[in-house]
C-alpha cells in the first residue's frame, strides 16, 4: 500500500495565503462589472453600486472593501479578474439596503433580467438614492 502525503507546512501556508493580482497598465478588458460601477459612480456620484449577477448581488473594488470592513463579507477574486468582490445572496437584498440607508450612504442596486430566454442579460437600476438614476440600463 502506498500513502501520499501533502508536502509540509509550506503547502499549508500557501493554501491559506490571500493574494490579489495587480491590475495591469493596459485597461482593454475592464469587465462589465467595472464598467457599470465606474459609469454610475461618475454620472451620479454613488458611494456604493450593488449589481445582481446570477444568484448573488455583488460589489467590487472599493465597494467590496467597504462591505468587508462594515459588514464582514469575504473578499474574493473571481477567475481572471484583477480586482476583488464581495457578494451576498438575493434573499439578503433588503437587509443590505436598510444597512446602507442607516449609514447615510448614496447607493444604487441593479437587478438582472434575461433577454427573451436567451443567454443574454441586461441590468436596470431599480433602487437608488438618486431619483434620476432609476431605470438606467446596461
């Protein structure tokens, strides 16, 4: 019988290490999440942009850091992206809306909708502290 062991403490330390890749100088592929956040923050001066993606609401970059600090949500780095996100389930929507309102933060929340049973989606600002942002679509 052959037993295989994981190599010493070095392997264990590496598994628990949190490393975020640095952003490259080239900004060609910024991702839809970053594009939505940057556009809304520039146009309406939001503090936080919450986006519905799949089964979760996500916040990215500085918004994710805020959620990590204030609400103890984990920071993760998905796939090939150079930025980190925090997420919470769709069922916690009202909880975080109420928390942000109690902290006097300017924010918006985008809901995701599917395009005619295709694999395409669009997102609409349905909750916002700026009335003019309501209905803004990506």
